[in-house]
C-alpha cells in the first residue's frame, strides 16, 4: 500500500478571514500544480485524494487532481489543523482505496500522521513545507508500519 501525505500550498494570511475559508494564493496554486505534476510522474494506478474540508486543502487537492485525473476526490472530516492523529487515521481507514491514498491536510496534523505511520508516535514529527509531499510504502496500515520512500518540495 502507498500513502502520500501532502501539506496544503501557500494560502492567504490568517488575519484576513476565517481560517477555514482561506484561499490559496497565486503562488500556492503554482506550488500545488508542481506537486501534482511530480506525483503524476510515478503514480498511474487508481487513487483516492482525501482532503480536509478547509478551503486551502480542497484547492490544493483540486490542483493535484488536475495532474491525476484518475483520482477520486473525497472531503474527509477530522483532517483539520486541530484534529487528533488517531481520529484522522480512523476517518482515513473508512475511505475505500484501490491503489494509492493521497492525504492533503495541515500542520501540525500532517506531521503527526507521518510520525504515527513511520514511528508509531501520535504527536510531533518533522514539519512539512508548503505543498510538500512525502510518499510512504507500508504492508499494513498502522503505527510504525510505513517507510518513507520519496519526498518533494515545490520550488514555486
């Protein structure tokens, strides 16, 4: 099984509006597009794009989907910045996946998910850059089962 964790791309300032409604900037759209093109360079099987309901994550996922038209897009609750890693994993386990699962979320949750999958620890983890993608391979979903095999940080 392959899981790709992606942090949303650059968004408008949090001081301008409600956090959940922050849109991507022009640079953010470019970053998300670069990440999508990179993912499309090696993913050709069916996949699911699961993203946070927050606007910046949805817009990032939509830009990635433009490069991966075979992707099915799912909005998943419990992938927001303040959510718990175990809640997020339970929500993701309910998403039917026939190939690769791409998860678009926020800091600190996305780093916590990475740490859970690779180390079995539900908090902390190495921070993700904007629109950064990390690809993990795992035999079984669960704590400390994943191995980081690729990563990408767009230059836009």
